[in-house]
C-alpha cells in the first residue's frame, strides 16, 4: 500500500466515527495526555502520514499520523483493519 492510498482510505473511514475503534491503551494515553477524541479525528481527517504504511505483526497496514491543532501537535498510531475500520493504537 502506498502512502497516498493509505491516507485516502483513512480519511474515508474516519468520516464514519463508528468505524474508528480506540484500543484500551489509546484511551488511557488520551486521558493521561489530555487529548480529546475531536483532536484524534482531526489527526485522522486532516493530518499527514509521518511513518509508514508498513505491515504490522497481524498483517494489517499501520501508519503514524500527525496534525497540528490550536498550537498542539497530535500524533496517532493507526492500523487499517481489513480496510473496514481504523484501530487507534496510541496517541501522543
């Protein structure tokens, strides 16, 4: 998968919030770091890929995305799960 293809797919899937799943780890890091779900969606819908795409240990494509919002830099590690949903692995 190319970066452009991954970015298009992430932005399309992120249009429907029911297709974005946060892992327990991601939820914990969001609370710990004061990152809102709105900031995560901004990262998914308007951010750039800074690492990947690369296949992960489970055979899915994984990327690291970054976006700046209101002076904050938000980074999300995202897995494209079988091209039907996004898994948020962690945020910082």
